[in-house]
C-alpha cells in the first residue's frame, strides 16, 4: 500500500517504512509522532483518489532527526570592479519514518 500526501507545499509518495525528508516541522523533537491528513491518493489493491483529499485517510510518521540540507553557495561578481561576494545557506529539514497509512 502506498499514499501520496501534501506537506509544506510539496507532494510525497510514501509506503510504510520509508524515510523521507520534508520541510522543517516547528516544535517537533526526535521520537515525536506526526500525523498528516492531507492525503491526495491511497493506492494498493484498490486505488482511492481524493477530491482534493481522501476523507478519513491519514499518515502516521515518527521524527528521526531535525537537521540541515547541504549548503547552497551564492556568489556575486562584477568584472573589473574588484567586487566578489560569497554567501551560503543551509535549509533546515526534518527526516521522517513512515509508520503507518490509515485509509
């Protein structure tokens, strides 16, 4: 069984036991349980498509870590003006392990 759900403006296709990286979830710690109710599709023996969401369906997940993505480097350069700037950004993310899909 698999499901497609929406979290933080992104859509994810998951099945039980998968580990996914989503946008940072505020106020969550390692080991906390998270539930998502914005289920767009539940697939398996019988596929259910929501309009826009599947009613009564949810996804249960456990927070594994709160971490950061790889650093993205931004460089500015103007030729012949002795102007160079380098900046970086690390986006905070949450790693989840899917523990169950309720349809």
